[in-house]
C-alpha cells in the first residue's frame, strides 16, 4: 500500500510539473498574452483574409464596404479608405438605403460583427463577398487608413 501511495504522489507531482511547464512556455509568469485567439466562426458569411480583401479592393467601383464599428473604434483603429458606417443593431432598419448593385464587404475589428451583418444582408438578398476584421487585415500587412474624429460643432 505504501508503494502505491508513493507512486501516486510521484505521478501527481510529475503531472503538475508538466502542466506548469506547458503553462510557462505558452505565457510567461506575469506576462499578458499578446496573441489574439479568435472565437470560433459561426456565421454563414465567409471570413476573408488579407489577400481576398485586396482582390475586392482592386475593383472599388463594384464594392461597398460596410463598417459596423462605433465612431470611437473607427478613430482608434482606422478603416478602409471609403466605407459606409452602420451599427449592427440598426442594420435591419437601414436595408432600404443600401444599394443592391454592388458587392459588399462587411468590416469590424475582428470580423464577428461583420459576419453577423453579412448574414443579415445575404438573407435580405444582397451580394456579400464576405467579412473581415480591420485588425486582422492590418496584422496581416494590409494598410488601414486612420480616421480623424469629427470636428466639434461650432457654438452659436
């Protein structure tokens, strides 16, 4: 019985050492992980990579970029050179104002709002090429344009 307890103790200690070593190797103690881990893609809309987005950007007269981020996010992260800015929650009410004669690229920071918007647009009969995250695009070497905040309204 004593041998079984000793073997169990050694096994537990060895397992804890391996687990601790794996944790240390993946993220050093006290250091925050700088690598973004995306949640699973659950949308019907295709998630596009940088090369696929660049192909779309090559035909700007056929493309409509819909950016689903808040104005503060646009200022912080930037966007593509020309875009229509809508909030995801408002999209169903604004469908009648979106032209159907262009291919649509939806954009958000990491593409999840863009994926949801793409699904809404596709269900409403729009031609959606896919969704992308501006941060994913930038991290892959794509160029994002900085957005200036609106000028304050003049006081009367």
